[in-house]
């Protein structure tokens, strides 16, 4: 079955824009990890299309957009995506609630890696508010999952 | 075909390749200076994404400017005219003072200070790394922006250019934890270093002995030491001094004069050497076109 992979790349580009779109300072702390969620969905649904390689490249683009040292986000995205890519069959069978918890843990790992790498490069102080995005990501996940699955079926992405 | 790595590598191998690549990239990016041109090139490649992210804000401000009422415009116009009149009166006095200063400097055989070339830049509404204080502005290499350039707003120094792309560049604010700016107290020329704390409304002075002559309300101006910042622009104002003798140094907290939390329009400065070079090439100082600079210098080289 040959499908159309263009939608995968469009969704990743949309994710990148959502990561850098300006938000009011109060809401900025709660910005969900759009890119991580989108990559997780595709790594779970189409592991042969999207995996650690795509995560690495998108991570570098995010580094360029954020002005962080190159490689910080590619490292941080590659680890959770590797976990998804090795366990995608198990994750497909999880209920929506279980999956949301799994995503929360993955997002937690992602933020912890970014924090560690940033700490190593430019010593920053840890604050628990840095972990708020994990919570919003969990809340966002069911809706994003539903949306992306609809698009995948509608446009026969494979 | 659509995979970044060819089939055949196992998932684990690919994962390890990505990790090694990331760590190598981080190391090279932070420790090796010469890759900044590569980075600038890559940044220019991804800048369309920044323009897309900037679009909603740009559309909003565009429509806001379209739909301002006539009354509002008239009021603005009046206020601005008033301000211009006041400022030009002040400027006239400055001109006389400048002439006088030049004459006095000539008498002393001191080098005459050149006027600095300036350009207005605008903030691009894109979000950045939350762990660092950076902004993106809409001027880049094609406008002659260079790395380390001083960036100001109407009341003081904002920061320095950190990365130059083709059409936009990234500015590191003076409030970033990794940033420090050599300054002096305008009252008595005591040199200090103003470093960022990661807070927009507070900066710190480090290693200030208890005996230093410094008071609350002192204005700190850039000293130009270190050859990064242009000399003589206001940086911060001293807001609090705690002289606790049990501590090795006095604790001084200062407030940045630039409004770092409400940046919209910024001023880019070209320091004197570049300016002089441009002047030697017979270039009008007010020209903002970098292409012209290149053309003129090219012609001069040909003549030689």
C-alpha cells in the first residue's frame, strides 16, 4: 500500500511553527510540546516513516529556531522517539488514558534531557515550572491524537 | 526513500548515530568559533518558519494601524510634533556643544569622536529558547549587521547581536545570565562590570569593594572596554546597595535603563572604525545601504 507522506512533513512544519509562535508571557510557561506530540504520533502510527532520524533532523531545525546550541533538541527528541519506536506495538494497544500517561512520562524525559544539556552548556537553575509543559501536553494529547488520526485516514497517509 | 537514514541500519544503530551526532554538534557549536558562519547559513534557511510564526502578530498590528481612528492619528501627530520641536531645540544646543567639544579636543590634540552610523530595526514576534534571554530582529547580513554589534532602544543598551542571518538576526539581551557588559559610573568613571541575572528588570554588579564610591541613582554607561560595545551609552541605574561588612563585596543591584520587557523598535550602531573606513571610501555616513559600501570599496580597490 503506497500512501502520501506529504502530510507528515506538513504536520511537522506546523508543529515547528507552533513551537515558536509568540504567546503571552503567562501562557508561555504552559506551551505544550507540539513537536514531541506530533513526532510521537507518527512514530507510533507509521514507525517505518518517522523515527529517530526524522526526530534528529527536526531537533536541529528547532535548535536553529530557538537559538540553542545545535544538537540539544535533536538529542532530547531522539530519546523519547526511540522509546516510542521500540514500543509502538505495545502503545497502540493502550487505552487513551494509559497513552496520555505514557506521553506525560515521555514529555517529562524530554524536558529533563533539555534541562540537563542546558545545565551542562550554560549553568541554569532548575525550577519546577519548567515541567508545566508536560502537564499541558498530556491534556492536549487526546485531541491531537484524534485530529492526526482523522487526517491520516482522510488523506491515506502511509 | 523518504527516510533520512537508508534502510538496513537497525533502529538502535540509527539512534546511536543521532545521539553521537547531537553531542558532536553541541560540542562543536559551543567550543569552536569558526562554525558560526555555517550556523548563520542554516539559520537563514529556516527563517521562513520564523516569518510564518511572525505573521499573525504582523497581521494584527497591520490591521490595528489600518483601523485607528482619525482622532487618534491627529492626537498622535500633535504629540509627536510637540516632541520633535522640543527635541530639535535640544539638538541645536547639542550641535553647538559638539562643535565646541571638537574645537577643545583639537586644541588638546585628542582624537575627535565620530558620529556613529545607526539603523532602526524591528522586533520579530517569535518565541525563543525559554532558558535564555534572546530576541530576533528583522535586520540581517544584507543590511550590514555583524556579530557583536551593539543594540539599543530609546533609553539604553539592550544587548548585542549574537547570530546574523541573511534577513534577520538574533540579539542576546544584557539580562541573560551569560552576558556581561563593561561599564563605568558616569559620575566618577569608576569601572564596573554589569552582568545579567536572567531577570528582565534586574542586573548585578559583581566584585564591587565596600570602599567604592557608588550611590543609589548613579547611572552606569558603557565604557567601550572589551571592544564590543560602543562607548558612552546608558546601561543601567543603581537601585540598591547593601554594604554588609561580613561579605567580601558590597551587594549592588541595578536596573536596566532599556525597557527590556517592552521592546518594539531598536537601534543598531556601527562603531567608529567601520564608520571611518566608510568615510575614507567617500561614502556618505547617512547611507544605510550595505551594497553601496561594497560597491564603493570595490571601485577603490580597482583604482589602486
